[in-house]
C-alpha cells in the first residue's frame, strides 16, 4: 500500500513537473495592427503647386495585417526553452490626407488639374508587403500554476519579402512619380526583434494553447536605394530618415508536446 501511494505521488509530481519539458510542435497566428514608421511621401505629392504641400507628411490610417505558420520549440527545463517559427506575414501601411490644390496629374488625354486654392485634393497611398518570416526566440515560463502559466519570448527575426505593392491616387486618379516597381523601392530582407507575452493553458498532458500579445520592430532600413536618392523627404526633415516595419497584435497557437507518454511509461515501471 505504501509502495502504491509512493508510486502515485511520484507520478503526480513527475508528470506535473515535466509537463512543459521537451519538444513541441504547433501552429500559430496573429492578427496585427501594422505600421511603417517614418515613411514620408517620397514623391507622392509632387503634382501639387505649393512647395510646402509637396514636402508634407501624410496622415496614417489604421492598417491591419497578420501572420500564420508553424512553430517548433524545445524546453530545456520546465521554465526555459527556445522557439523557432516559420510564418507567412502580411503587413504594410495606408495613408489618407487632403491638401490645398491645384494638383496637376498626367492622364491618357494629357494633363488634368485637380482642385484649387480653395478646393482641397484628397490623396491616398497604400503600401502592401508580405514576408516569409523566421523568428528565433528565447522562452521563459513561470513556475507557478499547473494548468495555466505565464510566458515571455524574445529574440531576433529575419523576414524575406515575397511580394510588394504600392498604389497612390489623387481623387481616385492613379499617380506614380518615380515609375519604379515596388520591389526596387523596398528592401528584400527585413531584420528586427520579435517579442511575445501571454499565458500557456494545458488542455491535456500533451496539448497546450498559448494566447497573448505579439509584437515586432524592424531594425534595418525598409527603403531601397531608389527612395534614398530623392532630393527631399518632408518639411520636418533636413536629412534622410530611415523607415521601419512595426506591428503588434493578438496571437494564439495550439501545440503538441512530445515525450510525455514515454515518461509516464518509465515511471509506471517503478
């Protein structure tokens, strides 16, 4: 009887203590608010007559994106581990503003004048970027809690751009001063720092869910050489300002923990 009681106690302590240790494989996704920081108009407002308008910055609009992919991790102890992800990410930035006219834009029939000194011209600019991103993060899990624990991840991330597009319209009329493909306006590789903060919920000994906040900040300049070569950027800057990807949002994932059954079988032989 004492031996059985000792066996049960050993099993409970061992399974509970090892619930997070080992390899885990899962899927995760994030819904994010996305931003391109310091992305000035870069020729968007060239059609306007007034020089101060040409150099104006445009208002940011709320822009949404996200990512989804697979996660592979290994916890060295119950509380420390590494986690790598391979995800497809959609990001970018929308802008919308209106400025004092007139603005002269080229059309198929020649040149078209929009607005006047008393009529403002609406301008929209939409940048869409997608990446194959690979973060490698150090993971810390709190000791307290059995079914629910807090976690924190941080580490470097590299992203390889898979697509890029930019659309500028003045009163719904397309315009592109630079006439360059977006692939030449934006760099192919984006490097930055990724972070996650949230809770881990163990549904079973093998299956757990993580829910929390995920954020990423780029560390290298987003812009390509063509954008850097422009002669002005905005009325607030006298020198070139680098642009960075930034996003933050809600993440959720489902993961399978390997090796739990094997550990159980070992202790059942006790």
